[in-house]
């Protein structure tokens, strides 16, 4: 199982705007082969930002990689890059393989 | 739903030792109220370390907090602090609330 996470640093006070963007988007993930689950996670509040993470779960890394090359991915990210005032820097991608569960 | 993650920076070449510690431990998580799932995740390889994350899912933040105050938590972490040679610095805890799923 593969976990794909993008970490976003959102300016304090703009959290509701950021969450609204996600709630209104069309993820185009339904029916994507190997896709299991998506969540938006709100993490720790720091002095100048709140950390968020997009958290998607995939059957394996290949399924995720295939999606990033697909038309569905292009459509899902068509609006990315707007509202730059919300962000402290670009998102940071981290991919994880599940090596143990209990 | 609450996601509790600890990020570990493991010295390059020591990844198998780190994974073995986790595979041999007793998590004492079975039957803990509000506990849903645990995984150990292996993330990106950097020049001097590989990032790992312990990834546990809870019904809510309160369930996680209760567990951290329990005897089960104390038992699960009795061996923590050993094998300091594997780690580049202390683990970094991050707790996340799920604010959206799709």
C-alpha cells in the first residue's frame, strides 16, 4: 500500500479559505485504478502557518504514478497555482510505502 | 478521525535495523478504546537519512490522548530510547484532524 501526501503551509487566518477550495474541487479520483482513499488533514498550528496534508492511499506506488500521468490528474490540478496568497511556499510531496501494519 | 504520526530520520544503511525493531515490538494497541489502525511507513530517501513515519488512526484526538496517558502506552514505549545510533535526532510528532474525505 502506498501513501501519497502533500504538505501545505497555510498562512494563519486563511485556513477556512484553504479548506473551502478543497471542499469545492472535483478530485476526479472516483474510478481511478488502484485508488483507495483520500482525506485532507489539518495538522499543527505554528506561529506563522497551519500545516495541512493531503493524504491519499493507493494500492501501490505504480497506481499513484500512473494517475499522475493521467488526464484525470491534469483535470484535478487545473486550478492549482491560484490563490498563492494562502501559501507559505510550494507544497512538499512525500510518498510512503507501508512496511508494517498491526 | 485523528491521525497521529511520528517522523523518524534513520541513518542510511540502518533501515533494516529500524524496521526489525518495529516488527518485533508489542504495540499493546489491541483493544485500546478508539484505536483504528497502525502502520509503519517508509518515506523518501535523503542524502543522510531515510524518513519513516509511524501512522496510527484514531476515532478522535481524545482517544489518542487517553492512550498516551495509559499503562498500555507506557509498556509500548518501554524500549524507546535504545539504539540511538539509528536516529538522526529525536522523532517529530505531528497530529492531524481529518477535515475532508472524498
